[in-house]
C-alpha cells in the first residue's frame, strides 16, 4: 500500500531535509512505526517508533497532514520531560486513530519539523 514506503523514501528525506530561511533552521523528519499495533477508531495509543534524535535547542512541531490512512502521530513522547537545551532521543509517538486496522512496522505514521530556537538581541 502507498503508506508503506520506507524502502522508497529518499535517503536525504529519511535522514532529514534541511532548509535555511533567514535565521531560521528547520529539519523535517519522517516518523516510522517500529512495531505492529492494532488501532481502533477514536483511540489514541503509544507506538514505538524508529528513534528520532532531537538536537539541543530544537523545538518539535508535528505535521498536521495525515501520513497514514488509519490516523496520525500527534506528539513525540520521551521517557521524561527534558530541558530544551538538552539533546533528546524519542522512541515513542502518540498516535490517534480514525480507522480500525493495524499499523505495521515500517509504516510512516507522521512527520515532525524540528526548528532551531535562536537567540536574538534586542536593541532599545
């Protein structure tokens, strides 16, 4: 099926797409399921994912456009909350289902955009 595209995803996208716009740096990361999970309409479940490294000083924004026909990843979940100035590695995502079925290992379940938190000096 079309959402099972892990082997077809361009290596540059799989690692990260990096763009620079002015002083804003962004990286786009695909989120891949790392286990088979049965999901039910209206339920939110935690799904193990292929590890996503979040460098220090980066915020994450989840892509709102659905990447899987059964639902979408809503948030990346860490073992415990960490400060933004610490590097993080997440291995779970909250996935909200709007269909019944099975999310299979290797399925793309969402996308996250990592954005570097910059510092600015304000001159008054």
